[in-house]
C-alpha cells in the first residue's frame, strides 16, 4: 500500500511536469517547498534530508531519490510528494509525511519467570525512541528468545499501543503468557543403520531427553540444539562418513504442551577410505616428509578431524615456523568409487618472510624494555610462528597484563611488522589470546585465569 502510494505520487509529479519536459530538457528549478504532517521533525531537517531545497535545480530522478532518502531514516510511516504549483520559472512542492509515534512508557505484563530489568536490558526500549512496526517486532523476537533459552518455547507475546501523555507518543505494552516450560520427552532418529539412536543421542550433549533419575531436566535451547547437530555431523565425518547429511528435523509437542518430541531424518552415506594421497606445488619439503607429518596413509578410513589437524596445524605450522607466512594449502577430496577417495594437497609456498618492525602498544604504566626483553623474536629475523607464540607467553606470565595480543601486519611480499598489544591489569584476572591477522586467523590462544599468581 505504501509502495503503491509512493509510486502514485511520483507518477503525479511526472504528469504535472510533462509540459515542462516537452519544452525543455533542462532541470527544473524548485521555487519553494512546504512541509506538512511533521510533528517532532523540523521542516528544515526534512528538506535537507530529502535534498529538495528552495532554489535547487532537479531532475525527475531526484524526486525518487528524495523519497528513498527519507524512507531510510525510518522515521515516517508514509511519505508523499506533490506538485503544488507550476510556473515557467519552476515548481512549488509539498512534502507530506506521517511520522511514527515516539515511545512513551514501556510496560510488561505477565512476566513471572524473567524480570523486567532483564527484558529492559535485552530490548533497550528508551523513552523517545521511534516506535516503528519493525522495532516492535524485533523487541518481541528478543523477548521470545530470552524465554526460549530458559525452556519456555510456547511463550506468547501480544503488543498493545495506548496514547501517551505527550504529543505523538504512545505507550507500548507487552502482554506475556509464559505457558509451561517444555521438556524433551524423546529424540528419535530415522535413516541411521551404522550407529544406534542411543549412541547418537549421547553425541548431542546439550540436547538430552528428560531423565530425573540421571538428574537431566531435558530443557531445550535452540542455539545449543544447532550446535549439537553440528557435533553430529562432525562425529559421522570423523568416522569416515563424509557425505553424511541431516535431511530434515522436526519438533512436536504433547497434547498438554509440556513435552517435546524431536525427530531427525539422516542419510549416513558410505564410509570412505583413502586411496591415493598426493602433493603438488611443494619444493621445500618432499612428499614423504609431508605425508609423515600429515599422519594419514592409503587405506586409512576417512577422518575429517584428523585431516584438518594434519593440514592446518601440522603442515601449515611447519611452513610458518620457517617464515612462510603466506603459505597456502588446499585439500582436494576426489571420490573415486562408492567408498574410496583420492586426496590431493595443493600447496603454494610463496616467499619466506622476515620481520621489519616490532611495535608495542597499550603499555601506559609498564616500560617498553620490560616487554621487549621477554621477546624471542627480533627485527631482521625470519618470521617464526613458534617464537612469536613463546614471546606472547613470556610477556603474559610477567603477570602485568590482562591481555597480550600479537598481530602480524603484512608490509610487502617479503616483510611483515609485528604489533604486540597489551592491556595492563586492573585486577588479578588474566586472559590471553593471539591472532595473525584476518588472512591467517588464530595461531594460538586460550582462556586462563591467574588469581593471586605469585601467592
């Protein structure tokens, strides 16, 4: 309806301006712009945002652009542009808008299981905010997610709008019917013949059916459910079933809405073995050396987890410790028969990289020399990933910093700068992390707490 109205107003402008277009190909001059319907947004602001300003020469396309610009502000429920008057010198325009109301009070009714403070923190609905249909819908979705995380999957939320005390304000009221918490009664699989239902249920550690004898409450969490489905995929691919798929899954409820039933239809596919394993593009190391490091041989069952470790931890680590920071390796899995694959590892070694500068950032209280004397890597050295990680650890165990993050910044094809960012401690908790850059991802890290480290 709104889109139709916008196009109809543009068409109206075009019809009224046709005589001018027929007489001249020049732009049309705006002689005046009147604003109608605005309540809280100033006339001048609407003119500036639309781009339709007194004295400006415009083309037909500028009217469409004006509406798009005003629409993107998400302040108006309707926008219309009319031609008020046409003269030989130009046109007088009217921009008519309907503003969305502003939020007065935000009220929640019926919330017993989740406190209003927690809801407020999640939705962040402040007085004066533009109360658009999108904002209301998003707020309902966020509140529903809060309840679903606590197992209240059947929560119902209805909105109500009432006139606020101030002009163009409305109070937003959410009436919540929490309903009962839903517990998982059963998880059933179809299509599995290699592993039993009970085995697959054990893989899904965060989505467990209710068993009070084993102290399992059987609560359902949508995010953890998706994680468990990924664990299921990883399990099968670790066992050689690289074509495993979850064809579809469904969730149903008991008649009293207290129990949930999960049904998952899977396709296991064949179990694969490696046939031929080859390398291409490697000059620095022989096929035999790389194959030993990969730790996979012909006749082994396919194992996606072991392949990832061999390729991206062991082989990638070998090259990076020798300064080949821009080293790339791409595994190509080629199915040969119903249960065999060939594996080709395509390698691009690129140039060996040396260190240009090492910069220390974030040390406002700690002298730079205190940090530098712990480093195991120096300007002019060939880049070494292991030395960089040891440097990070040595700086971290000084116990002066809550975070120590080395970042490798490419300078050119043969040089890199290293930037070590430290966060000086304000408490006796400490964490550490490591990154190489967006190109190369993490090269180390972890979460560690050292409370009273020397005590």
